[in-house]
């Protein structure tokens, strides 16, 4: 495999950090909403955890294939909110950051003519856009009258 632009490697490292941050956030939220007695939401957050973990694994595999040791530079702290709608809003912010990161990576790969990395980042970008749409639909399904006064313990 030919030399990979160092900035592409940087995009991979940052992507790994963001994806592992998402894993940590969704896993924590699954346990939190389970404590709140919301079993269905806990199941959904666990599915989100698995999806993001699969993305992280794809990134690790790509980095290894490029001869680079995977290293997440910094995980974001898990955000907290007193209700499900607040958690979903936090998740949409994280997803927006992932989408923006992958869009930037795709644009850069086009610029430097790295078609393989472009395709890799494009697939992740598409997955994250779909994921954000699902989270947005979930948030909207709670309705405009979602009562934030139903605050519960957080961490």
C-alpha cells in the first residue's frame, strides 16, 4: 500500500476518538435510562453503542492495514441531562460533530486524490447521517409536550 498523507492519518485518529466517545456516551446512557425504568430506551442506547463500536473497529482495522498503531487521543466526557430528550439532544450534538469530521475527511481525501480513504470516510459519513436522522426521529417522537419537569437523577 502506498504512502498515506499524514493528515489522513490524523482524520483516522480523531475519528477513533469521536467514535469511542460515542461508545462511552451511549453505554452510559443505556445504564442511566435503565435506572430510570426505561427499558426500551436502554435497549436502543445499547444498539447505538454496538453501532459506534463497530465504527471504531473499522477505523482500527483501517489504521492497522495502513501500518499505523491505533490510538484515540482524547475521549470526550459523557454529557448528562435530567431526561431522555436532553440525552438525545446531547447525542445529536455528538453525531453532528462526527458528520462534520467525516465530511471534512472526505473533502480532504478528494483534494489529495486518496480514493480508498475517501470511500472509507464516505461510508462512515453516510452511516452517521442516517444515525443522526434516527436519533432526531426518536427525539421528535417524544412530542413537543415532553415534560422536562420529570427530571430524574443523573450523575
